[in-house]
């Protein structure tokens, strides 16, 4: 027997300063004009709980059917990588991202692939008309016979479409545009989003329908709506990318069916969105000769190693306050590394303009790229290029030390696969690690030693920290 509880609430709010009462909460007392003193006086009282009849008895955990939670591939390998193998029947996935990043394009492609595999798919569009969605589907070749489209914003009508078609996959674009007539407020407010999401989740669990929900984001990049929305769904996926670049990264923020450290890479173009199984080439320059101020690093996006190039330009400044400009790099991290170079290596960078950027629009936030920034800035200061077959990764501390980084084996393996022959790594990090054939790892303990090793790998005369300070 289950239990059922009923509650009774006595409404009322009272000012703690003067005793003024009101039927609803206000921020300012209407009598004494004090702020924040109005509090609820009627606390909820629980009635006696009575037992209810159990409809589905509990079963042993070993007897639970696992086939209901088996993931089904969507046909988009990079999307399946992030989901943990595919979509689970009855699972609800929230896909969030900025406007124009490619959410609708990707989900329309996923819907068409699922329809071609023999499953009926229902696509609910609350932002665009049916004709607009079909125009996009023809442009990206996402037409399928069992892909059904409806432009609706009423929750009851959407649930009616689900009951009539019984699809295997439901796509709702977007959840903030659907509203329920039984709930007050406009579409997109907290109450409406909670009601719409709860109803769609209930329908998904009852019918075993996989649901993909498109969610909006706020100005700071977080998912719009109540935090309860992220707790209700099974998977939360974040769609990231610069609108000036075709690269798109998809990562799982929450995943009840798989890992959250996988990253999917896509390229958005006029003909649609395609997965990139080997995106490292996008983040490297195509020049055929070495140029001062560049260094290659290997960054980890989740468990996926990506080779990226860091570029730096150090030039004399004509301003009282030198400029520090970064693109794709953390500006505060760059400022810290410049201060370390000035203090620990004596590099004349304090009074010069410094511009640092990444290639291909990739954004690097992990500290493992610190050593590559050091090499790029130093190379630009001395105007000597680093060898094209050198990679560097390591975290730089305020004392000038080079600290160890995680995933060293995967970084070295990716660098060796792409033809790099030398690697600057933190001192002591090679113990217990396996260096791939064809690549030589050079351990450096601090920034001055890293500069010296960089000079040796550049060929010709050695570059020491003292020599850098005299430039």
C-alpha cells in the first residue's frame, strides 16, 4: 500500500514591524512602509496520511527489464557519442544553446535519420511555421516519409498529436513556446515551463517515447527557465559555438544514461550540419613554414584530445597602458602568464602590446595550454620561430613552475598521430606514462628551463631566459 497526503493551508501575510496583514505577499509593508518585513503567517498543516492501493508491486532489482533502457543510435555518430550511445525510449533530452547556433538544424537531421530507420517521428515547431521547417529540411536533405510536422503552441494540442500518432521520437522546438491553457501566465514563464515539461515527461514515460526538447539560454549562457527544468529531464546538452565560425561543440552537462565528459564536434554550413570525427586539423594553420609567435598544444575536451595552435604577437606600444587582447583564450589567464614571464624570466613584455589568439575559432580554457602560450609569446619576443614539429602542454604557476596536467598519455598519442616529433611536458610527468614511438618528450620544471628547451628545439643557438631579457 502506498501513502497519500493532503494538506490544508491558511493564507495570510503579516508585517513583523507593525502587524499589518494582507492576503498576498508584498515586498513593502503598506502601513509602516518597511521593506522585507512581510512574511507568511499561515503555515501548511498536514492531514493524516492514509494508505493507497499499490498498482504495480515492487520487484527485485535483478528482475528489472534492461531492454527498456537500451540506447538506440540516432545515426549521427557525434551526437550519439555525447548521449552515451543514442536515445533511450522514454528518455527526455534538453538541448540548449544560443540562437542561431544550429540546434534546430541538428535535431531536424536527427529526426529525419530516425524516420528513415523505420520509426515514426513527430516534430513540433512552436517558433516557425510548417513551411519554414520544410524549407530547412529540403536544404539539409532531411526529408522522410514518416517524419510528421506540426506547428503548435498549445500543450493540449501537442499531447493530442502524440496520442494520435504514437511516435517513437518527439521533437519540441522549443519548450519555452508551448503553453497550457490550464495554467496562468504567458508561454515561457516559470509556471508554464514547469507545467509543459512535466506533462511531456509524463507522456514520454507512459508511452516509451524519446523526447528532444529545445531550450533557450539567457544572456550569460545559462539555460532559461527554472532550475527545476534541468532536474526533471534525463539529459541536458549544451550547444556551443562562435557564430563567426562553423565549428560547433556539443557537450553533456547532465546524463543519466552515459558519461558527461564526452564532446561532439560538428561543422555548420549552408548545406546543414555534419559531424567531425577528426577535428584537430581545423585548429592548425595551413602555412608551409615556421613563423615566430606560434606554438601547438593538445587540449582535452572531456576525454577527447584536440590539437590546437596558439598564436601571439608582441609589438612595441605607443600607449601609456599597453594593450592585452585575447581571442579564444582566457584574458585573465593570459595576463597572469605575461606577469610570470616579466617577473620570473625577465622577458620585456610589461611595456609592449600583446595579442594572443587561437586558430579556427576554438576556445581553450584549461590551464594545460599555459606552456604553449609561454612559448608563443617568447617566440614573438625574440622573433625566432619554434620548430613546426613541437607541441607543448603544462600549467604555469605564479612561481614560474610548470605543473603536471591530466591525460598526458592521450595528449602524446594524439600529437604522435598527427606527426609531431617533440613535446615539452612538465617535469616528473613521464613517470608511469608511455611515450609513443616517434615522439621525444622533454621535461621542463619551470618557465626559464622551458625557454631554454624551446631555443634548442628551434635550432641554431640556444635561447636562454637571460637572452630573452636583453631583447
